[in-house]
C-alpha cells in the first residue's frame, strides 16, 4: 500500500519545495530524500491521516486497533501518533480538532487535498508505531464528525459520577445525525466503554442506554423542518445502500437488492407520515450521494439461504454486507443431503453416459459462478419427450425467477432487452427460433463477459459485464453469424443432445416427475452435486468432454456453414488453376439453388484457400491477367 505519492525537502517549519499540482513523477523518491536532514511525504490521494495529538489518547487507539486486528499503519510524532487509513470519500476538507465517534479528538488530513507530512526533522526520523501490509478503510467509529457536532460533547476520560449516562444519551442522536446506523452506534459505544472510559460501565447499563427507544426519529429534522439529507445519510448507512452496475441497491437478508422499494419501505417504517414528495427528495439525494459505482463481488462467493459459500475455502460462511452479492439462491446448502431420484433422472437424461451426466451438472454449476471467462453458452437439442423441459425446470426452480431472464437468442441485442440479463445468473431461452442471425457481436460479448451497453425504458444507458449464463433449447439450432464469426461462436458453443425418450409405456414412467424434482430435498441435493461439479470445472479450467456433445457440434458446424457443403461437391478440377472469379460464381449459383445466403468474395477466398491449402496468383490467360487458385506448395 502506497502511503505517499512522493517526497520533498523540508525544514522544521515545513516543505521548502513545491508539491501542490506537481505530478507524482516530478516529486522526489524516498531514496532521493533520505540523505537530507529534513524531508516529508505528500499523502497519496486515497489515504486519510488522523493526527491524535496526545500520547495518552494515541495509546488508547493503538490498543483498540491492535485488539481488533484492524489493518492500519501508524507513526509516532512529537506529541502523539499519526494513523493512516484508506479513504473512499473525496468530498471532505481537512479539519482540526474534530471529534471522532469513539470520543477522541484528532486533526484530519486527506491525501487528495495535497497534504504534506514531516517524516524527518533535523536528522531524526519519525518512528513507526504500527505496521502492516495494507490499509483498511477508515472505519465508521473513526469517521470525523462535523465541526458543529465536534463542539457539542466531551467523552474522553469520563469517570463514574461524571454523568456518563447523561452524556451518552444525547450522543446517540448526534451520531445518528452523522449517518451512523443503530448497530454501528451500539458497536461504537461498546468501544468507548472498553477503551475510552477510565472505568467501564456495567454491560447491563450500556444495553439500557442503547435500547431501541433511545434512537429518536426527530434526528431527521432541523429546527422542526424535515431534512432529506440527514434522512438519506441515515438510510445509506442503515441499509448499506450502494450503486451497483448503475442502479441503487440496498442490503437485505444477505444480498444487495436492486431498486428503491426496500428503501421507501424503510422510510415509511421509520416515519409513517412521510409524504411522497419527501420520499422522492430523499431518493434523489441518495442517488447523487451514492455516485461510486460498485460491481458484484468476487465470484468465489455464492449466497444460499443459510449463508455464503466460499468456493476457495470450500465452506459456508455467515452473511456480511462487506461481500457484495446481488443474487441469492433461496435454498440451504447442506452437503450431507441425498436424493436418489435426482441421480436416477440425470442418468436417464444423459442416456447413461457418465461424461454427459457430468456435463449436465456442470452447466448448472456454471450458473452459480458470476464470471464468464470460460466463455461457453449451451444449446439443448432433441425433439419429442426427451427431458429437456424437465432439466430446465430443475434449473429454474433452483435459481428462482429473480435470478433468471428468458430471452430468445434473437432478442439479445434488441434495445431494452439486453438489460434484462444484467444481474441474472442465467438466461433460459426455451424453444428458440431457428431464424438465421447475422449479427452476433453482442452474443459473443455476453458469452465472454465483456462490457456491453444496455438501456432500460425511461432511464439512462449503462454498461455492465454480463455473468448470466446463456442456455437455450431448440429442435433446430439457428445459423449464427458468418465467416470468422461462425468459427468464433462454434468455439464458444456447447451442444447438449437429449436423446432419451420418456414414454407412458415405460415401466418406471412418472408423469408428475417435474413436481417431484421441485421438492426441497431434491433441489438441495442438486445444489450439492452442482457445487462438486463447479470445483471440477475450476480445477480443470473447462467442462467435461462429452463424445456425444462433440459429435453434435461437428454436425452443426457443417450445417451452419453451407460453404462446407459446396466444398464437398467440388472436384479438384473445379478450382485448381481456375480463375478465382469463376470459382466464386460457382459458389453463388450453388447458394441460389439451395436458398442460402452467400458470403463475400473476400470471405469465400479466405475459406477456400484455407480448406484446400491453396493460394492465389496472377496469371496471363489469352492475353489477360487474371488471378487463379494454385496449390500452396507451388
């Protein structure tokens, strides 16, 4: 972690070299300034420094950070300690003698304000008090209060009999007005009691002080007038509101939920009489205040009903708002659960082919993983009662309607349609059209997770990186792209044949099998098998190879590229040493006879030379210079 963007010479009064508006590369390096008797550093833009100008107070904060194992760097000064944290708020000015929520007073310096800090004075370097490999964000219990609120109260060194209860009660409202949530205030008071007070309050007394009734709703009014800013700050903190992929989200039951319904519901819960116009003012303020755009967290976390599964650690962990996940699967992850019916059905769907069974589980597993680097999409083929709809119904039930979109492959690039994929785990297009799709640029980007621009009706366009997995079922697969586009898509496509037959004549036929597979135990087992499959995918960096699936893809490649059929019809004499124009004419006539769209002359030439190992050269025929095809080795 870089604390300083550069260094300058100084004396005991301050910097003696210019550093404001000076680019980083123009400032001195640490090696360059170490030789001087006095020098200082210019704080990095994303660093905030708390200057606690008292050894006694500094020791309290050092003990607190050390016990909490909070990532921080600290440096001794003449009178106290400088504490450094990562700063994520660039709307603050430097301040002096500001009250920190835990009751200590500090000067606050922000790196983006071009802040100079002395590091060596008259040959004596300031010593490190606390070291670490990284900086944590400035925690809420150290976020400086406003100048106005900093003058209201004094907490440090209060002893029994000093009116601590009377001091803490109104301090709740002060912290609320600064945007701290109820739980954050309770935690802050716990830190004050343990580290700041000379003799701590009994736990029962502290719980009485922080009872729910102590949190007054009137904090959202200034001189009797409603303040959307105060209420907005409170809601941002209380609901952990964030802008994710250009849309407001609030933290609810383990995940971040898109939209403003939860936010407005919370407003009405707190202030039942709040008017609609006030709600809109608050939402407008929150939208502007939450400008930082987050993306969904590391794909190594999957939210289930009973916690967050950590893929790397292979364990279930508690929910935390620090992990940004926008999708939750509303079933428990229970590794010990069993369901023979699921094994039986998956085996029958795959016609008892073990590699195909593995692939079917892996497709489900891939929807859990919110990244698309493996770059595959899936088309399920087969006609009749072959189990495709049963398989897709299992996936829909497992993921839930909130995590699914249902676009046809032909709709993916349509205005207002692409946006439906944002934040979804899967797109399941059932019985898609077999119409030829010429432009596949958006499809390729969606499959590989590249950024795409999307638009919702009445809202500004936004960009998102798709992690939704594209699944389609089809009796007849549409022809996708042409030329090099076709080849690129074929590398991304996995065709899964469903060749089984489920007939009433079968002795084990179950007409209501779909509903049996929707039972909670069946879905929980499907999750367990899919988690196993996900680890297999990640360890192998790809999907299980299925001979049946590979054969279907080869068949499709031939059908999807009509030029291959034309090549099969050619004799060597039809193209070797023949004018390139004449060979292309043969091809266009072939397309007309068969109702096919022809590729351009350039694309045709590229494909025929590659297919037959040819090249073209200029030759004089009957006094005219023409280009003909010849063997590459010639």
